[in-house]
C-alpha cells in the first residue's frame, strides 16, 4: 500500500511540471497552442493517479471490512 502512495506522489510531480507552463500559455495575452504530446502525457498521468487512488481506497475499504 505504501508503494502505491509513493508512486502516486511521483506521478504528481511531472504532472505539475507540465500543467504550470501550459496554464501560463493559456493565461497569457498571446496564447499559443499547447503541444499534443503535453496533453497526451498529462492525460496519461492523470489516468495513472486515478488508478493508484482507486487501488489505495479499495485496499483501505477491504482492510476495514476484514477488521470488522
């Protein structure tokens, strides 16, 4: 379970690294286009974070059921 939490944290670091410049591009007065590779990588990272979060919550719920 701890490995999933650490993996989820490491997926967040590159996601924030890509989202900050892309948000700057969107908020600037002269917006350019966001590269398609950025969108693909961001989508993949979000998907991985969602999977890890679901696995963590499932593991916690299963642990609570077994304790009762």
